[in-house]
C-alpha cells in the first residue's frame, strides 16, 4: 500500500496555479487594521538575482499590513503585467513579517471603481523558501475571471531562512488578505477594494482561513465570495489507512513549521525517533522530496505521542481548523471528488455538515469519479460562474437543504 500510494499523497500538485480554465491564531493576529491606498515610502525596485529578492531587509522596516517592501517585474505582455512582490503581513503571533507573492494586473483601462482582486491560496509545495510558487516566472492564477490576480507564498515561505507554519489559519489567511492590500498599493494595478478568495487543497484551507478572518482583519476591504476546492480540514481525525499516512505527514509539516511562531510545539515531545532524525528534510525538500522521504516514516509510525489527542498540539490543530464560522453576505463554494485520496470524501462530507450547521450560505458540489486534481477542471465552469455572479451582485442559493444525491454528479 505504501509504495502504490507514494505518488498520490499530500495536498499539492497543480493547485498552485489555475487549471487553464481559465489559533493557534492569536487574537493579535486578527486585529482590525487599515491601510492607505498608496505606500507611504518609496518601494524598492529590485533588479538583482532571484535569490536576492527573497532576502528580507535587516532590520525589517516598519510598515502596515499590505505595504510593499520591494517589487520586480516577472513578465509583461500587451495584456498583462506580472510582478514579484514582497510586502508586510502579520503572523499568528501578531508579529510584522515580510511575505512574498505574485501580482498580475491588466494593461487595459480599469472599470469604474477599479478591478476586483482574485486572491489565490496555493496548494502544498513545501514549507521552505525554495518551495515558494512566486519563484516561478508565471502569472498569478486568474481562474478565467477578469481583474487583478494575486497569489501569496504565505507567511514564512519565500523569505530565505524562514519556514512556513503549514496549515496555520492566520499565517495563511492574513497573507492571502494582505496581498490584496498590496495590490491596492500598486497604483498601476487599479485594484478596487472588492476581492475574491480562491484555493485548492492546502489552498482550500487558506481560502477558508481568509474567508473567516477578513471581516475583522481587513474591514476596509470587501470580500465578495470564496471558493474552496478539496480543502484540507477536520485534521483532528483520520479516514482510513491511506489517510493516516497523509494526515501524519501534514501534521509533521504543520508542527515543524509551526514551532517558528508557537515555540510550545516542541517536536521532540511528539515525533518518533525516525521522524526526528528525518525532520530537517522539511527544510531541504519541497513536495516531491517530502513525499518520498516521509511516507515510509509515516507508515512506520511518525509519533511517540499523538498530536491529535495530546496537548498543546491538540489545541493548536483545533484552533487552526476551518469551516466553523459563517460569514454573512459572503457566499462560499465548496467542491470535492469521490476518489480523492488526499482529502478523503468522508472528510469533505463532515466538513459540509460543519459548514452548513453554521448557517453559511454555500454552494456544494461532489463529483463522482473525480480525484484531488481532476475536480478542478470538472467544477471550473461552476465556480467561475459563481465568482462572476457574486461580483455582479446576484443573490446566491445555498445547497445545505439539498440531499447528497442532489449535489453529486458524474465526471463529464
């Protein structure tokens, strides 16, 4: 089982980009903040080598969340300009941090009020600087929606010498929100205050994190809708043998990166000897290497004490879960596939129950026969329509009163 599952595990794959369809979050980290529409100091226009872009200024200059630190042009066409950006954000300990990402904006004249911002939360790529999606010379995902496109690397992934607190609600969600502020601080982008949160896999967790944090963290912005595909959630439980391996690796990543902001998560209190000996691999590997190195460790038993049942890790996992807070006036789109072996369909079903119990307005889709990646193309027409409808002000319809049969369809 371990060998056959090796190529299929973890919450990553193609979700760092579009499919060509184109706490422990502390109270401080979710405090309401506001930003100006233009940066108060000159932004560095970086022209050096790629690695140098990710070297954070020391000391980090003071700045409000979303304030730009440096930018560099990635690519330019007649239609679009893409910039690599470094900007201020806030981590789950409430500290000012430099975050990195990509912003793509149209050359065309913006509509009245400016372009909406589509902020993408990327899927699992790793937790170290070399794994940051913004290192690639690519546009930020747009998902077929006209506007400014943005994609953060999250807190800790991008800056050299740092580690990402994987699946930490604030360390994902704040960075997702603050790159919208960063886009608004790019005068040439003509970004409005209206924005959409989109993500798949780990990014599904990130999109939901931003969905739940946005109202208190960025009240000056207007979150219009959220799309979460095959999201990582309900990680305090296990759904079968393969899921045990998947969630063990995800939990190891979360704890190893989480130590940087939550020192009480001492991995030596939880990791098995084999996991401890291999754990530096999270700093040197990205997704493929992590998958190869840690599947045998997870299969043999990754933990000497189960983080899902042992404090303080148990509270850390529960505090960073998503789906338990309804956001009034912001519709949610959730979808997953029945043969997904990275986000088990029973996990998704339990998430549906959790979300619907809050009273959240949510459009639900289950695709019979879709796996972790094919579900994106299968539901792309649906979520693009959902986003455009929300931007057009059309009233959403909730699926929570429907049966599973009504929200399930076969692959096309």
